[in-house]
C-alpha cells in the first residue's frame, strides 16, 4: 500500500513540474513571430506627436519594450544608441530609414525621463503610459517581460523577435545600400 501512495506522489510531482514548465512556456510565448504582420497601433509620444504603424511604413523600425528599472534593458539601451547612430538616416535596399520606438514599461515618469537622458537615447520616439504591462500596446504585442523587441520591416512585417542587439545590427548591415 505504501508503494502505491509513493507512486501516486511521484506522478503528482511529475505532473506538477510539467504544468509549471508548460505554464511558463505559454506565459512568455510571444503572440507574434517572424513573418507575421505587425498589429497596428497608435500612440501619443512624450512630444505629443501621434504615431502609428502606418506612419512608420517604408522604414525599418524597432519596437523596444523596456523599463528604467531593468538592468538588461539599460545595458541594451547603450548598444541601441550605437545602432541608431549607425543606421538612422541610411537608405536600405527596400526601406528609407531606421527608427527606434522605445516603449517603456513604467510607473514613475521621472525615472523614465532620467533614464532616457542618462542613456542618451536621442531618437524621437519615446512612449510610456505608466500602466506597466497593462498598457494597450504592451497588451497588443503580448509583452510579458522586458526587454522585448520586435524588428519590423518597411511593409509592417515582423522580421525579428527578441533578437540580440548584434543580430539587429547584422540584419540592418546586410540591407543598407552602399554608396
């Protein structure tokens, strides 16, 4: 009788572990993958400019979901500044420019603005509605963690999901027109 109880206990533990692994997989699973059309969005930036997917068509752009409190995000910001400096204003084989849209998952607007200045994020597209992961765009792109990045091409097609900064740079480098 004791061995039967022990067997049930072992099966229960294995089942629980399987549920945890599957739950974690589906929780952090991205809603969109490479090759899919990026969902439309409209956001009002810190500058009061309204942008949408349609206003960015014709350009490569990176949707970068980050937080001022996120150590890996802040490290990425320093590398994204280099990519922006290298590729913004460039002409590509099928795109006319490269932009970064920083979408901050925040609660504190002062820390957000301070991080933008400290990290020298000089691009014009900064957004945060201070609702953390409950912001509409975070929900639209099913962001469950930061950093999360979507590289989107000139037609609004996702060409990269959670790529490293090096992978993003390599993608753009292959497509930049050489003079």
